[in-house]
């Protein structure tokens, strides 16, 4: 995809996550909706129109540039076994690192959690020694990894997730208005199962990309969400019948 295409794709995703339609853009630009669709299709925006659209989203062009850069340059990082083990051995350290990855500042963490300043300094120093961040004067932090981490399959953090996070996540009844839970089972051909796996992978990518676009939103305008995606060969009713056949 060309750089122009990347910018337009990021712009479209920003509009979508904010619920802004082509009609809204058309009213802002004082154009017909068909003309706006043609602008996006032909990727032919003047700087003035791009600035108007960004203003509609309460963004600057530089904000859009940062979002685009994160989407297309912030790849996955695989940590060393030693780094993963250190994080898995200290859930507080892992949680702190996770918040930094998600764009939380040290000041925001301080305001949200009951962590003393000395303890935070120790956590930051440990992350610095592990080579995960660069601790700068005034407790400012520069990440030394991508925002997204590819945890090792069968590694210590994945095992921690299996043991603690998955269980805690599924303990909820998912009855709240902001929650959703669906489960179904069916018999599928291998070709159909491959198609579903591709769609699930695309959903996970869209979740990550949407989160990237929302990084710069004010804390009051967002909250944490968890997404669990799973698919495997499994036939519960067959298991029940097999175990109770006699």
C-alpha cells in the first residue's frame, strides 16, 4: 500500500471509530456525499480539506500522522526468555509494563493506583535494567519495544495468562450493557474452519488497530476492554454421550 493509501486508510478508520459518516464529512466540506466518497476513492485530498476533516474529529494533522505511524511502523516485538521470565515472576511489574505499552504516563498510573513513589521508581528501574524501557530524568519513559508484544507460545507469560487471566476473564456473567458473550458449536469442513480462522485473525487485527487509534483519546473518553477469541475442534455433546453411554 502506498503512503497516501496508508494515510487515507488511517483517516477512514479514525472516522469509523468516532462514528462520523461520509454525510458528516460532506456537511463539513460543503460537498455532496458522492463527492466525498470520490475523494476517498481517488485519495485526492487537499491539505485544507484534510485539516477540516481532522478538525471534525477533534484531531490535528500531526495527531493523524502519529496514528498512521503507529499503525504501519509499530510491529510486534518478541522478548528474550529472560525478559519474559522476569515479567512473569512479578505480576505487578508485568501489569505496570502493560500500562506503559498502552500509552499510560507515569503520572496517570500514579493518579489511578495506590502505588507509592518509591515502589514506582523501583518498578521503572527494573524495567530499565531489563532493557524494556529507557528511564529518563523526571521519571519520563521511552519504550524500547513495539507497543505490541508477541508472547512466546508456551512461555512464562502465556502460562501466566492461562493460569490467571483467562480464568478471571471468564468468571464474569457478561450481562452488562458493554459486554458480549457468544458460544456455539457446529460441524465444519476443514475449508470452512480455515475461513473462520482467517476471519478471527482479522477481527483481532481490527481490535488492535482500533486500540491504536484510540491511544491519544483523553482517559475520560475510554476504558479497558478485553477480547478473547478461541476456536478448536470440539464436540461437547459427543463427549457427554460418550461418557454416559453405559
